[in-house]
C-alpha cells in the first residue's frame, strides 16, 4: 500500500484552492488557510518534491514561479500551472 498517497496531499489540491478563491493571499494567510483546510500536521507533495509542510509548499510554489505577486498578495499564475 502506498503511504504517500494516503498521508500526503498533492500540491495541485492547494493550487486549486488558491485559484478557486479568486483573491490574493498574503503568504502568512495562505499558510494559515492551508493548515485550516488540511490540518496543521498535513504534509504535501508535488511531482518533484515530498514531505513539505504548508510553509514549505508555499515557498516551493513561489520558487517555481507559480505565483503572480503584488502588494495585495499572491495569486496563481495560470500559465505556470501544470495540467497533469
């Protein structure tokens, strides 16, 4: 049995949450919202990384250029969201 699939949330789920919200997030509010939705102890994975907490996932997405940043906060860059 694959424990990763049972215990880890894919980053795509978080990307979907950010996109569906329709508003910019401060990084701090985004980390809190992720914790509220999936739990403070939740771990996340992407196609290339695993074992991240919410703050690490937000940093990972930022480092990969997935966000459009402004003074209001971050939103997803739709041109940078993989479709698999």
